[in-house]
């Protein structure tokens, strides 16, 4: 990155002092702006490479408002603030700054922050350009294929999902000179597994008859720019009736719509649906706008006689991954929050970018770190794990950087440190928040210089190591309290991945429980007889403060106490205060009521399917026990996302 800097600061004395300091350090200051409005003018005229930005500014717009514009234009920026309270850090974090300086700061602090911002911007820019080039090539290849429209839509979704996360992708096509349109799409049911959804499938899942399905007029959206749509059920706001069917049938909360008009006049709207309320932002819209020409090429190759396919035969409804979820074989679950984290893993793994994995204890941070390594070009190199909380403070320097013979009492021979052992591979620094401040300084130096020095040695050794760190601490709070260096935080936090706690992905609890039950039954030579309904209810009602690790321990104890013949029971009281059961869950909106009903219905159907060992039709089948038609049960299973692995012992891992 070059050295042109814009200062946005409404205190002239502070701004002028910054200008003098930067000039002495060799930087070129292209201007000083006292407000966000004035800064916007400077951005157009001077085109700075980096902006020093005060959070509190005079005028209608704040530094936060300006930061959003800078982010959209891929301009690096460092915040300036009079305090480092957690509230300020949390607010600043939402805009993903390249650094944060607390007034008053030392000249050294500023220069280090600029160096880190340059490093992060260079890495993020190179990574983004590589990813965009890869996506552009993938879309070009898809447009040149002779496959049917449904296959092209599937491949387009797979190619773009790292940029645009979705639970459901739908293409709505309106041929030229017609007033009606047709739609079809794919529901994501696993990391790289999709279910085709045509009109027949939509009718079945939504539980409506063909004559009750609103006609697709082809006028649901106008314009040529991406649009973010929110599910407004129960809020009194009108919505396109057919689109609302898609929202309701698949429990979507938000949608990103992107219109494309082909050369022959055919209009195609792409809809990316998510079950997360605020899944889409301006940055996602910018990605779609960037690839307009590529998506137009794909769209033009899709339109025509094969554009709207007939529903696939039942045996081909699920489109499995050709990769067998390589690298994720021991990560269990298919909740959208988990799949979004795995998407980030595949996105960052090919590069040398530092990764910071955030999440509560027991959420699987170590498995995700190993997945990053196995998906990277370094997969054949060493993978070294270090638990920073388990090493005594007096030994951590030697453990990380090694020592020479005689360097201290007891050093009877030369020893390689963890960083040297990881040369050419990946080092995983677990519980990085526990690292002492003096070791944080040394680690920062390693990140900056890519070299280490053994204790007792006087020779610097260059190393090629990718750093993946993890913590269950709130590092912004640790920075505010002086326990963690701000410069190290921003150096590590180039690419953060947050893992959801188990209480936020309760649909995965049974998958995990069955996985651990089979594992321990095999280990203890006991027969697997499934999970009892009582156990299922108790596990769903519990808050799991220890997350997956706690669940594994609970299942291990239950298997040990089980007689090996009957369905598994907890046989213990879960520690701590359990979470509120569904019947007492907090209800504030009609959406909460709907989710409560769906969760209850899903659990009940799964319990019946377990009782019938997966039998749906015929005598003593689940449909008979539920007193409903088999086709109705199958449509409910599709709508609620119930898969075979949810109620059988032969389910696969994700």
C-alpha cells in the first residue's frame, strides 16, 4: 500500500500534530477534514490509501457513518477515540476497522498501527482479488457449459456462497413478451448438499394446493440493482404474495434479490434467502453488482427451453457434494450458523492470512483450526497445537521459541520451540487471551518480522508459519482493561471466524448426541439402542453452558451407566440452571410463536420416526401413528428440515 493519508479530525491542534508527525515519518498527508461531509469530498479529490478517523465528529454524520463508506470503497481506516471503553470498541468493531488508537497515543503507537493497517489491507486486498478472480472464472466456466438451467443454478450457488451466504437460492424467470414467470431453486441441507425445489416441491413443503398458490406476475421487483428484503410477516407491511410463500415455507427471515435482464429481453431475478434476520449488507450488494456481467452471461445461457426444468425424480431430489465434506468429517451438524462458519473456513484456508477463531469454551474451535490447516496448501506440513493457558508463565517463552543448551538452569540440550517445529505449516495458539503481556510483544514481533530467536541464542531464524489463534475471551474487553495489546489484537484479527454456542444451534443437539452415543457404545462394547424421548426433551431444554464438550461428557456418562439393551437415558441431573423449555420460551412476536410451534412439531415428529426406526408408510409406520397421510408427513419433514440422519443411527457427519 502507498503512503497517502487523509486525517479526519475536528480538533485542529490534534489534526495538525498528526500531520507533522506523519510527515516526519515519511508519510504524505493529502488533507485534513473536520467533518464526514468534508472528508467525502476529499475522498473523491485526493483518493487516499488510508484514513485516520475520529469517531466523534461535528456535523450530521459521525465517524461510524463515514467508516461504512470507506469500507464499501475498500479504503483502509484507523479509528481515533478519546477512550477505549468496551462500548466504543463494540461499536467500532461492526465496521471492521484496520486499527484503533486511543487518545493520547505515542508516536510509536501510531506508526505501529499504520504498519498493521498496511499489513491487513494488503492481505485482505490480495485475498479478495484472488477470490474474485476465482469466482469470475467459475461463473465464466458455468456460462460455457451445455448443462440444463437447474444444474447451472446449482453450480452458481456453490460458486457464490462464500460471498453471498444463503439457505435457499431461487431463480425467477420471466420470458420476454410474457406477463407470467416461473421459479425454482435449491435448499441448502448440508455443507455442500442441496435439495431441488420446483413448484411441486414448493406446494408440498408450503402445504398449499396449486390453485391457492399466488400467480407469479413477474412484477414483484423493478429496477436493475440488488435489493435487501426482510420477512415482514405479522408486521402489517405488504409483501409479494408468492415471495412470502418462499419466506414462510423455509422459515427465511431475510432475502437479497438481484435482477438480471438478458439480451433477448428475458428477466431473471435471483433470490438468496437466509434464516438470519440481518444476513445481508451493502457489501453483499456490492459483490453482486461487481459480477453483474458474469451473472448475465450465466443467465443468458440458462434462458430458453431448458430454463425452467420439470421437477426431478424423487430419487434425485438431494444433490450431494462430490467432495464428501472433505476436511469436515469430525465436525457434526447442519445448522445455518455452523455452515456459515465452515464457508469462512473454505474461503480463508487457501491463503496465509492469520485467523482468529472466537467462541465459548467447548464450541469446537480446535477442530475448526485443524480444518483450516487441512484445507490449505500447508496440509502436508506440520500442524502444531499450543494451549497458551496450560503452559506455566516461566516456561512459555522456551516452549514457543526454544532454547540453546545452557541458556538457563536445566537446559541440558538445545530444544526447538513450537514455532520452529511448525515451520512450513500451521501453528494453532489456543486460548491466546491467556498469553502474558511480555509474550504478546514477542508474538507481535514474530508476526511482523517472520523470524524468531531462541533463548540464549544470538541468531535470528526466518520461519514460514501460518498462525491460527483462538480464544473464549472477549478480546475487546481485555484490550479495554489493559490485559491484551491492541496492536496484537488487530494483527491477529485479520480474518475472524465466530463459532455459535450449542444453545444457538439446538437443531444439531440430537445429531451430536447420536454421534457421541455411537462412538462410546463402540468404545465400551455396548449395543446402540437410540435415545429415549425423555432424554431428547431434557437435552433440548438445557442451556449447555459447556457446549459440545459438556454434551460429550454427559453422553459418555450415560453410555457407561446404560445396560446396553434399552434406549439411552441421562441417569443424572444436568448441572446448572437449565434453559427455559419451549413452553416457557420468551415470546415477543408472531415469529417467535411460529418458531416455537415448529421446534415442538419437529421434535415430536423425530421422536415418532425414531420409534418406527424411520418407517414412514405402512402398518405401524410414522404416518399411521401420527394419523396423517404419508405424503403430508413427508411434506412436513421437508418443511421442518428433517433428514434421515436426524432419526437413524446411520447418519453421516458434516
